[in-house]
């Protein structure tokens, strides 16, 4: 877990003076946990989302990312990434079908209204895991367009799990 501040001890948070200092700890997130967290804070405060997401994905693929660091990065993001490059990385993480993709789904629930166009596109994905999660995310920002889209898609959905999630969505939002 993260270190809790104690009034008995002096608590120092490293602040990087430039990108290159922080980059070292983003490129190798196993060097030092506290410095990595400070580097994540630096990247987020300077809106370096693409660099951060790209490296998170690389570390996940290499099997070298501590899930706690990943969760910290997602929880620290103060805006929802919308650039095409960021969306591609998010989609790659969603396709992994592991704990990291589950964390990304939870993150996207908080961004469901801001990223609705992207999430609606996920409903058309060939991967049933992606479609099911898209419906789950859209429950956090239902509107008429979403409701109509899901009503239309539920009729043609072949995967029973996705269809069940769509029916659950409609039951919850369609009065």
C-alpha cells in the first residue's frame, strides 16, 4: 500500500524539474516505487498522457508492471484522454482480458459521458468481451442515443453474455 503521512516523520515528495528526470522512472517503473509515483504525478500534471499510457501498456505487455502502480496512474488522471493515440492504447489494454483491462473498464466508467463516442464504437467490436464491457461502461451515462443504439443491437447480438448485459442495461434505464 501507499505510505500514509505521519506527523512524527517528515514526508518529502520528490518533484522533478524536467521531463527527462521523470521519464527515467516511467520507462523503468520497477526502479523505485515512490519515485515512480512522483514521476506519474509529473506526467499527469504536465498532461503527458500519451507518454504515460504508452509506457504503462509496454510494461503490461512485458509482464513487468505492478498493478498498484497502474491503478494509481488511472486514479490520478484528472481528465479523460480523448486523443486518437490515447484511445488506441486504451483499446489495446481493454483487449488484454486481464486485471489491467478490468481496471481500465472501471476507469472508463468515470469517463463514460466524456468518451461516449468511443465507447459506443466499442459496441461494434468483434470481440464479445469488449462489447460486454462497453455496455457495462455505458450504464454510467445512459441517454436516449445510447438506449436506442443498444435496443437496436440487442436484437442481433449472438453472444449470450453480451445480450444478457444489454438486456440488463435496458431494464435499468428503460422505464
